[in-house]
C-alpha cells in the first residue's frame, strides 16, 4: 500500500498527504454533531502528552511523538501528579 501511494505522490513529499484545515474542519463538524462544546483539536495533544508521561515514557520519547523541540515547550502540556510517580515506582519494583 505504501509503495502504491509513493508511486502516486512521487518525490513531492509525504506518502499520506493531508490538509490541516480539512482535519480541523472535520473535527469541528463532529464536535458540533455530537453536541460537544469547548473542545479543541489541540486539547487532544495535551491529553495524549500527559498520558504518555503517565505510561512511563521518557521526555525524549514523548517529544518524538508530539513533535516538541525542547523540554520547555513540552513541560507546559504536562501535568505530572505525585501519585502517578508513586505508581510508576511501585510497578518497577514489582
């Protein structure tokens, strides 16, 4: 499948090109349809970033997934809770 898509796209760039505006439009449409208010696409990134940290991934691993360039920017999207650290430590001992 990847080779077929690459043949269509050629050397112009991404194998699976997308338009960011189309994704945003579709997200807003679905939120409206489901009656979800005050949810922004960026909120999903924030949630995913926190969950990756809670799952025990390192800063470097999370940054690789989220695309953050440095810890300063990544830190603003994390909410590490003490109980999460205790649970992580306990799971490593067991």
